C-alpha cells in the first residue's frame, strides 16, 4: 500500500506549477535542482503517472495536473486556514480573508474596514476584490471569496446573508444637465435616454427591463461597461447617462463633477447583503472581518441599523 503524499509534497507540486521551473523552485527552497527533480519524481510515482510536461523553458502541468491543481490548491489553503484559525483561537484571529465588495460601496467602505482590521486584528491579512454584484456573488458561491458584500433586488431577496443596508439608485448626468438637476425622477423619464450600463452577468438588467415593460418605455442601452470609474468619465464627456447606486457618486455630486436624481415610481432601491461563504467552515478571522464590515456598512446606511 502506497503512503499518502505529505502536505509539503503537495505544496511542492503547487510551487512547481506556479513557477513553471524546477530551477526557480529549487532556488526558492534553497536546495539543489536534483533534489526537486527527485521529489517531483516521487510525487508522480505516487500518483501513478506524469503530472507535468517538460518544455524547453521548464515544465507545465499536463491535462491530469491541470485537473488536480485547483483541488490541491483549495485543500492546502484550507489546511493553512485551519492552522491559522487554531492559532487565532489560542491568541487572536489571524490569516488571509478574501472580501468581495460591490464597487459602488468600495470607496466608502474599504478604507475604514482596513483601518479597523489593522487596529484590532493585526495578524489578519485582507484581499479586497471589488466588482459588480453578479460577479461578486458568483465568486462567493464557487468558494473564491470568504465574504461578499453585494446588492440584491428588494423584491427577490434570497433570504441568505444579512441585509445590512438599502441602496437608492440614481440617474447620473453631467454638470448642468437639466434632467438630473432634479431631486427625483419617475422611472418613465428613462424612456429612450442614451444609457451606459454594466454588461452581463448583471442582475439589475432584468430589473430595468421588467419595469421598462411595465411602464411602456424603451431602454436605449448604447454601451455596456463594467468599470464604474469609466462610466463616470463617459457621462462627464457628455451624451450618456448612467444608473448607479447613490454611494457610487456621492463624492462627485458633492463636488459638482456629476449630477444625480433619485429614480422613483418605482424606486430602484436594492438591499445591500453581507454573506459568508458556505463552501468551508468560516475561520475566526473571517467572522471578525464580517463583523467589522457590518459595522462600517451600517455607518453608511444609518437608517437601516
């Protein structure tokens, strides 16, 4: 009966795959290249076949190795998280926490979350991943994130996670624009306006299309763009309007760089949801960061606290 591969052997497998070179892996481990070659041979024999292809520039994973890589990576990361969590329970929370955050909230939430985390839990490392709600929630579902802060339609709440705020949505226009100079606009005012919106997968598309049909208006989407900062630039340049969460443009509106009118009748408010991954048992570090994020978001939306 073959002995199972050790954690260090699997870590070596990952190192070789990531570096693509036995020489560089040997240098990183401060051992001779021949030692790395022997260890790789032992790994492949234990697995019953080759995991790498040899190339003129080094090595690369073959088809079998590619199928193993994400599973090995996840397993090793979980082992590291377990060790860090045990350490955290004995001392304080420690380790890496991957936090996905809706881009429209990133400017207002990321800095205070980082500051509080560094102050209270210096052994926690944060990996911040801003993006659109659809991609953030998908990343959480497949285990690529530990925590996600994103928006959901108020009429279609999944019931999972904590609703920690409610985001009003606004029509964004350039300075001096008559339409967005108003405090509020009825949804029907969007009829045939040239819009820039995020591309699919973007759940808000279906909400906009639903209310457009109900209101008997036509949405004129002239451009799809996933980057909020670029959407803002295009609006300032003129000729396009954007629909965003209020927090995404609060600072630009305050300084007069953009104008924004809240969309009403119906409102396009969305729930801000905080959810922890169910792919693994959350670490002490993950739970600590979750609590910090919840507090900071409720400062942004105090009426929801």
